[in-house]
C-alpha cells in the first residue's frame, strides 16, 4: 500500500481551564526532519513528543505545533525589571559609543528583548500530559489517514503509467523482426554495391555477430520483470518509496538500452514515449513514503 509523505492532521481537546490543539503537516524529504513548536508548558516533554512522532511518521519534512489556549484566563506573567534596566543602560551606552540617537520607542524595543517578560511555569500535571499525548495521537491518526488518501491517488497514477509502459513494450514486438530483416537487407545490398569478391561465410558470420549485438530480448524480459516487481512492491509493502525509486532507475536503464539498440525509427519513437511515462513516475515517486 502506497503512503504519501504529504500529510496534514489536527486535533483539539478541551480541559476545564484551557484548550489544547495539535497540528501536524509534512512535505517530502529524504529523512525525517521535524520542526516542533511546543508550548512552554510542555517543553519538558519535547523529546518524548519527538520520539512519538518519529515512530509514526518515519520520513518527511514535518512541522508540528502543540499549543495551549487559556481563553479569558491569561497565563500568569510579570516584567523582569532588572533585565529591562540592564538592557536600557546597555542601549544608551552603545548609542553614545556609536554617536547615534537611542530608539524613540525605547520601551517597545526593550519588551521585545529576551527574558524581559517572565511567565510563571507550573509543574506539568501527569493527567494533563496524558490528555496532551492523547491529542497528539489523535492528530497523528488524522495525519496518517490523509497520507493514505494521497497514497491512493499516487497508486492510481503509477498503475496508469506502468500499464502504459507495458503496452508500449508489446508494441516493440511489432517492429523487432522487421528491423532485423531490414538490417540484413541493407548490409547485403551494401556488399553488392562494392562490386568486389568477398568471403560469403565470413560475411554471414559478421552479420550474425552484428545482429546479436542488436538483440533486445534480454532488455525486454528485464523491463517486463521490473514492471511486475514495481506492481508487487507497490501493493504488498509499506514505506517503500526508496525501493520504488531504485526499481524505476533499473527500468530507465533497460529503456535506454532499448533505444540505443533499436536502430529503427518507429521503435525509437516508442522508447521516447516510454521515457516520458517513466519521467512522470519519477516526479511522483519523490513523494512516496
């Protein structure tokens, strides 16, 4: 089953005096890259939160928000007068050294500096943490369902493109025998135009050697196997984005070899169409978990 790396999930739970909201969203990335914005009240649980996310999300560029809304009851806070006074003196001294005017809105500047406002942090209640954890897990469920829905869309695209390549591969058979006959005729006509004696046995040996080099049966068989393996992997395994990427690389090698060996205009056109379908797969495979 295909899962997309693109996902979104949100969950909200209300306590008696506050509302906890969790929001998770992700985009494709080679590794797990979590950017967590966690309310100060739950900062002590950040590592536990990250571990929980890593177990479920696996891979992707992830933004996580764990926020608390106290409603009309504002969080208890107070000004850090000592820090403000120190900042004020430092700014005046620096302005004097640089021979510039101090900021006109000095108070506004001071209040934006670190540690000028202190918020009282109560010890995190275990029951409240269980509620926060449950909210995160609920958001993760919504997030995973979103990934599954996006994955179904990707699976539909891959199925269409793989079937298209398989159909084009069958079209190659329509020209394979014809191109060999044309090559033999062209080589024989070329020898006749030389109007000089030549060893017929040697000529036939060289022709067989040349035609063997243009044989594409192995490439067709390997490409067919890769197409089947892609289907099998896509439908029976999870978290297979990298594996599917490797399979598409192998498919690309076989298609390129078909093109280099074709020596036939119509076959080369088919190869170009195969490459077009494969490129569209490669674009979407980047978003598979």
